[in-house]
């Protein structure tokens, strides 16, 4: 299974390079997106809710169920609860402000697969370059630690098992991509585009997308991944394609972590 997974990723990588070269020679899309009009106050309220809901949930769990977060699986359940609450928040905000999304599943498989393949070489190359730069900084005495994201560290622990891993999978592969695409591309990108150019809106929303992950070691790859996802949303206008690409990207990463760090799951 490990070898098959690696071969599959390698094939997608090569195919993605070919697709990127074709796009470079002859761009297949222009820049267009539909902006939304929101007051700064309303947007600030969403920001506060989006970044404080996870903190409030942790505080409540620690207060009423002190042992909940002491286990690895408890942290996985926490991530699932947070994503469910954030999804409700984003959907409620969208409905309250009349924000709609185009979600078409017809013919979605090809653009999702090709979108993933195009993103793969970009993210891999940027991750390699960025990690090399960080290693140089470490050698020069800069206090930087190369640690994976917290949920990945938890998945790499041997006491991760059972339904906790399933909860993490639902959070990482399904709910997380939906929440992030609705918030960063469906709302934030379109909000910035109401008073900024499309390219500036793409960079602004991508920068917040990278910072929101609170992980310096992956910030640069996430910045450009966010930009590319935003560009893809401008191209298609189909939130279903964006969620599909994001979900497939996370699913492959999740499968790699399970196969190479959690034998027997």
C-alpha cells in the first residue's frame, strides 16, 4: 500500500508539472470573481468569532471535562467539535448577510484532480526551498524548530487509535476544507475584492490563510497554496471544485501520515 501511494503521488506530481507548463505557455483562464459588500464591523465580528470559537471550546472543555484534552484521541475529538462549530458559524454568517455560493457537482472530478495535480509540485518545491532556508537559519544560530503541525504530531503518536483517528480524518479531509474554503475564498477573498484589485485580494486572503494555521514552518507553502486556491476560485466560481481540491490534498497527506507513521491503523 505504501508503494502504491508513493507511485500515485509521483504520477500526480509529473502530470501536475506537465499541466503547469501548458498553462505557462498558454494561460487557460483570466481573472474574475464576484465581490460581496460587507461592512468592516460585520467582517470584524466574523473574524472574532472564527478565531475565538476554538479557544472558547477549549476553555469550556477544560472547565467541565478536565481529562478530555489529556489524551490524544480527546484532541482529535476537539478538532472535530471545533470544525463543526466553525462550519455552523460561517454558514450562519453567510445566510445572515445574503452571501451565496455556486456549488456544482456536474463534471467536477476532472477539475478537482487536475487542480490537485497542479498544486502538488508547487507546494512540494516551495516546501523544500523553505525548509532548506530554515535549516540554514538554524545553522546560523537562529532559534527555529522544525516541527510538524500539532495535529500531525498527534497523528504520529503511537497511542492514536480507534475512533479518534476517524474523527481526525473527518475533520482534516472533509470539514476543515469546507470551512476554510467558505471563509477564506468564499467570504474573505470576495470581501477584499470589493475595495482592492483581484490580485491584491488574492495575496491578502492568502496571507491570512497562512497565518491562521499558526505554523511558521509551513507558512510559505500555505501562502502560495492559498493564492492558488483563490486563483482557481476566480477561474471557476465553483466552491465545489475548491472544496474538492482542498479535500483531496488533505486526504493524500492524511493517508501518507497514516501509512508511514501509524502502521496497523
